[in-house]
C-alpha cells in the first residue's frame, strides 16, 4: 500500500489527523511535514518527519518519491485572522503552497485532500442553511484564498485527472493543539479559561452564530471523504460539513451547566467580528451526507463535556 503525507502536520488539525492515520496505518507509512518542529515533539519523533516550506516543490517531490506517497493531506495555510493581518503572505502561502502540492500530485499520481472553510462564503451568501452550491464572494483574504483554492483543486481534477477532494470545515474545537490564528479560536480558548480562571473575555459579540465541529468528527470527515467511492462524488471541492451552530452566549450557558461559577464578558475585536459577520450562521451539509455518508457525532453538549473532561485532566 502507498504512503500518506501530511503538510502542516503539527497544527491544530494536522496533529490529530496525523495521530489517527498513524494509528490506522502505522507510523512509518504516514510522513509528517511542517515548517516548524518545536511543538508536538511526540509526532516528530515517532515516525518520518521533514521540516521544510511547503512551497519548496523540489523537496516535496523527493519526499513523495522516496516514501511512495499515494495521498497528500495538504493542511499548511494561514488562518483567517492572521491572513487579514498579513494578506500578501496569506495569498502566497495558501495558493502557491496549494499549487506546489497539486503539481507534485499531478506528476506523481497522488490524491490530494485540501480543507476549505466557512470562510469561503461572504456577506452576499445566504446566511441560514447555507446551500452547498451558492454565491461565494468572500470579503476576507482568507476567504479569497479558500474560494480560489476550491476552484484550483477542481481544475486539477477536470484538467489533469488528479483525485482532489475537500471539505468546507466550520470552526474546529480540539483539546490537543491550540488553534492557529482563526476567527473561531474563541470557541476553544473559552474551555481553557473556564477551567483556569473561571471567566472568559470573548472577542466576538455574544449573539454571533457560527458553525462548529469537534475534532474527532473533523478527523473522521477527512478520512471518510478520502476513502469514499469516487463514482458517488458529484462534488469534490469542497463539501459543506457541520456538526453544530451556536453563539458565545449559548456556549457559555453549556459550560455553566458543568461549572456554575463560570462568567463571560465581551471585548469585541472589530476585525474578527467583521469576518464572523460575513460567514454563515449555519450551513446545510446534505451533499456530504448523500454522496459519502457524512454524519456528525458530537453536538455542543457532548463537545463541552468532553473538552472539560480532557482539559481538566491535562491542566491538573
Ligand atoms: P494551524 O495554523 O493550526 O496549522 C497550520 C500548520 O501549517 C502549522 O503547523 C504551521 O507551522 C504550518 N505551516 C505554516 N506555514 C507553512 C509553510 N510555509 N510550509 C509548511 N508548513 C507551514 O491550522 P489548522 O487549524 O490546523 O488548519 C489546517 C487547515 O484546515 C487550513 O487549510 C485551514 O484553513 C483549514 N481549516 C481549519 C479550521 C479550524 O478551525 N482549525 C477550519 C476550517 C478550515
Ligand atoms: C478560522 O477561523 O479562520 C478557521 C476557519 C473557520 O476556517 N477556524
């Protein structure tokens, strides 16, 4: 069987996809790559790891050849808040990084998974039950790169036959690796602060609804999509997937059910609030359910209980 390679493997999503793929296939068969190597040292040390910039196509091609890679999970990117701060850098990494991966995949016959995001939608997109196929005119640099990336992946599929697949992830909540510069980061930080200080100052308004997903569902979604029967896929880049939609006030209420003294207040960041205002309140994910059997397992209550359980053990 061919190997699997992950770019951005030490980040929030990569570290968890890496752990699951190595559990399923063995550490030697899952090659991790990232531009940094000082975090998640367990992953760096337990199997093949290469530190390089994903835009270095020569190095990537050599590694793909050496390890007989059949599938690339391409996760190296700048997220929405960082991208808005450094838009030119975001364009360069998010699109030239993707183009580099697609070119190597085309030359070596590898399949490519690339996450898109709720950020691929914009203020003119229907905000409630956002359809799979709809207007996409995002106003953030992150969103611009995500829409362009979706189109580029479809192009490589139709033009060159590369097996490209992707998901429009909502905000991801996880306990292992902290999030890396997104608008939905509050939904993770709130659990750490609830346990450590009993209070949280939120940078989004309390009534801002956004789609979210707990990491075990996000990992399962990516792997299921890459294992799906291609003849059933009418869409490819990228499928809406969601598990829950809530606002900070509601999340605080669920935390209070476990930690009654918990308090939240607000100090709104206009940049991240503007990004959140341009994203859907909640998406429909019917195409993913029909075409490859997507079904989430964690709602807000289950996510909150599990996050508080895992983090309270870790922070002891
Ligand atoms: P992250 O910031 O946690 O991880 C990204 C990783 O990419 C980091 O480990 C970083 O070191 C690495 N990286 C950065 N620049 C690089 C370069 N030049 N070369 C190689 N590696 C580089 O991000 P994440 O949350 O894990 O996101 C992964 C993907 O999922 C991204 O495409 C992101 O847009 C998408 N996504 C994430 C979320 C979320 O809530 N986390 C939601 C929707 C979509
Ligand atoms: C971000 O907020 O940038 C990410 C995302 C939803 O794409 N979490």
